C-alpha cells in the first residue's frame, strides 16, 4: 500500500472520531519507540499508524483500552479487600472501644464527673489581688 487514506481505515473503524483517537494513540506509541508492524517507507508517525490500522497489523482493541486507561482519573483495583495499615495504638483503642461497647454500663460509666470550676483560680488571683486594692 503506497498511500493510505482515511477511506481505507474507515472500513476497519467506521467512526471517524474513534479512528482519529486510535490513530493518534498509535502514533504516540510509535514516536515513543514502539515496534513497527510495517515498514516505515520514510513516512511520519501518523501515516504509519494509519497504514497499520488499514493493514490490520495491530490490535485496535488494545489501543482503545490504552486510550481509556490514559483518560481515567481513578485507578480501578482488582483486589477489593485492601489491607489498611493502622496507626500506632489504633488497634489497641479499637479493642478497648469494643469491650466498652459490650459492657452494660458503657465506657465512662464507672468514672465520676468532678466539677473543677471551684478549683480554678479567679482572675483576681491570677492578677495578684484586687486591682482596686492596689490604688488605696
């Protein structure tokens, strides 16, 4: 095939937009050093890609998958049961919380709540006495 036209490739990929996307993906791969399936014949990378598509010497489905993978923002993981590393003490805290949830009195029921308002120093004590007494 001396010259390739879009009409030669439309028979293989009927959607013109899809043809352009696949050919550009293949041209990028060729320019990054992928092995050619045809002789170059002094053609540029997009022409080589179109010639490969028209000659059916490459797998178009794998190129489509590459296009999709390159445009994905989120990577799909095959292993859904992912092990998550816990921070120090997190496992211990989880076991304490489970034990407290199982007990009828709850986690903090045995502790006595103490009102610390009486023990806190007043502003007068912090300032060193009553400010009015200083001027007398």
